[in-house]
C-alpha cells in the first residue's frame, strides 16, 4: 500500500505516476483504503463505484496532466453515465447514458472517478445534512457541519480521501464548505466552466462548477483542463493569457484591495474570531506590498437577499416540475419540506417578479463593478462564523410542520406570495441567509471568488477568508492565493493534522 498517499496533492500524485514511481492502481487502492477507513465516520461519500475505476485502469487511462489521480464528484450536477444521480434527495434517482461535459474533460485529463459525495437536497442549503443520506461530519470536529452544498466533497478533500473533488457553487457552495473544512475553494467566473448538456446555466447564472482542493496549483491546473465554451454555451469568455497554473506559480503585481467588513444580509453578526482573522489577513497582504483600504459595495441589503431568493425559488419550482415531467412523479414523491416550501414560493411568484429580481441582480453587478474599477479585488470573510453543530442550520420539527401546513393550504390558495411578502420567509431563512451574507455577491454578480484557509478558531475549527476578483480574472486571484500559500499562511487540512 502507498502509505504516503495523503502527503501529495493531485499534481504530485500525477507526477509520481508519470515517472512510474507508483502506478494508477496503487493510487486508486490508497484512495479506496483511505475512504474505507474514514468515510464511516465522515459520511462524505454516498455512492461508490470502485469496480468501474479498476476497469478504467485496465482499459488504460488517458495520460493527461492528472493521469491516474483518484477523484470524487459532488452528486448534483456532475453527471456520470450509468450512475444514479440523487441530488441529495430521498426519491430522485436520475440515470443517464452520458457524461456531462465537465466530466468528459476531467476524464480526458486522466482522472479516475470512483464515487459521488454527499450534498443537501438540490444543493439548496449551506449545510450537508440531507434526510436521504444523513449528515456529513466536519473532519476537524465530529458532529459539526461541513458546510454546503459541497460539504461531502470538502470533507473528502480535507480528510485526505482525495486531493480534490468536484464541487459546485450557487450561493457559496464551493467557498462555504472550503472555509469550514480548512481547504481551498475557487468559484470561477460565470461561463468559465461548462454546465451542459443538462443546462446552459444554473440558477440564472449563479451556479459555477469546479473543484475543492488542498493546494492552489491543483485548482489552477484543473481550471486549465475544464475551462472553455461547449456546444450551446450562453457565455463565451476570454481565456487567460498563458495558463492558470502559470498564474498560480507567479507572484502577483502590487494590488489595490478593498476591505469589506459589512455583511450583505441585515442583522448578521460577524464572529469576533472571524473578524480578527480578517484584520490579520489584511495586514499580511499589506506586508507583501499590497494596498488594502476599507471600502464597501454600495448595495441595497434590503433587496439583495430577496432578489436572490426569488430567483432560486423560481428555479427550484422548475427543477422539481421538470424532473417530474421527464422521469415521473415517483422521483419527487419524498422531497424535504424545505424544498417543497421553496418550490411553492417559486410557483406563486409571477414572471414579472422573476424579471424584477434579475434587474436587482444587475443593479448589484453594476455597483460592484463600480467598486472594482477602483480596486483589483475585495477581501472579506467567507462565512461570518466558524462551523456550527449539526441541527443548527436545518429546520426544526416545528418549522417543518409549519412548512408542511403552508404547503397543504397553498394547494387551494395562493399563499406562497403572501408568505414571501409577509416576512415569514425572511424569518425562517435568516439563519441560513446570514451565513451566506458574504458569498452571495460572487453568485449574483458572476465574479470569480475564492476561499483561502488562513485561520483557526480557539475551538480548533477552520476559518476562511474570501477574495472576490474582477470578472474573468481568476488569474490574479490564483496568483494571490499562491503567494499566500507559499508564505505559509494556509492552515493545515485535517489529513495533515491527524498524522
């Protein structure tokens, strides 16, 4: 057995395999052994197909940049031919005969996929505690949230099961779990990576797929593999000058960075330890020669959360109706009350409500663009608090009862729009929305954003800081992240701490 498996990032493993120091089989067996030992406690992986991975080695993996590296994928938008996709739901089991475009590109780079990771139902919340598969556990503290919706992927990477894992981000779902699990998470620019053929864009352009990693260079090299338009892409954006990996390995120019301290959701409290890490990170960036100045995006926080929730609820209603139309009513028979409630609201809102919210998104894009004409990027917390215990961010039994009751009444009356306008939805969703009060900006605007693992709480839980870049400028973000990583600012992932 290759005992040093967790000492290497993905590019490091690939280099060993290319040089024949180890074989793809040895790498896969090390990943499987690590998963067998750790996953019973973590519950990060919910579908294993080891035999397919062994068969891929026998057929011969492409000798690309990630030749022979084991990979896990989030069980949401990463479609693997012949494997059921649950989307975190008790009833959904969608089976396709094709790989999604991003999966094709990952396979072409030599990656060997052997499983799918845990996610909340339809990726709708920021903690990975689905009723279908049970909660994923934070590798730093059992019984604590991994974040979401890519919580299973973050836990698998942090614990050392894989050096990187496929992840998606519609409201912070790459950056959020990366911050809580102490690893690196980049959300690319809108349109940078493909989402097809199932969709051209997700949640009105909010969704971006990529990976969560332990090293900056792995994230950069993967973006080199996956980026670029596909057939039918709604966006075709300029490629970088050079490669993203080259950007990650070079020092950035001296930058002007806006320091954002105010959350974009009202009544959100930022934990004191998180704020202390923010200020320390600002000072560290200044010590490297960058200019860090307090500045805030001029965005209406009263409308910001409402516009986001309007778009997401509308798309949730469509997703459920589309699954039922394409695959039958049995596929959506056991949805969680929170999912049903969001769909109810989405059906109650009008097309005009959706367009109004999308205009609100444009206002936020414009205002953030104004700020980024003066600054190269924005520094702020990723999440206002360190990880919380399981049960804190999921609806209570009483709240679920209220949601079910509202759903039953709504069959005869249009109460969804009333609930949205009355403040009930705001109160029920505030705990979750407030945790997303810094990550949402990247999704609404489509800007590239990343969480860097640069702090730890006194309780031993990771704290991540977020940097939001200019549109299509992942290269500068990766350069800064690489500089921070080389300076030794990154905290150790759980796999290193547990040795």
